C-alpha cells in the first residue's frame, strides 16, 4: 500500500466490499472493516 500499488488498493476495496456483506462473526468483521476502511482512506486518496 505504501508503494501506491493500484492493484493492492483495488483488492483492498474488494475485500472491504465483501466484508460489508458478511453477516457472521460481526465483531471480527467490524474490526476488519475499520482497518480496511482506514487503509483505503489513507492510501486511496493519494
């Protein structure tokens, strides 16, 4: 992500979207959503 690899950002967004539709293990999903959301926000706008 720090190298601004477009493929890595696209995959991260894909994971983030998949997690949003996940219904099981909400505590873990919510933690991962927070992490991926922060990464997309931090590196996606550069």
